[in-house]
């Protein structure tokens, strides 16, 4: 359904696009979690 809504010709285009975005979101979340666990900088 998403492939069709976005107008992608192949599901691989949709999957590759969103897998790439997902990796960035995961990295950002990991960095934020690390910052939160480290506490404020002195």
C-alpha cells in the first residue's frame, strides 16, 4: 500500500528508502540515550 501511495515502481525502492531513514532514527535515539545516561556535562 505504501509503495503505491508513494508512486514507487518497485517495493525495493520503498524498503531501501525507509530502511535508510530508520537507521538514522536509531542512531539519533542511541546518541540521545547515551547523552541522557551520561548526565549533564561539568
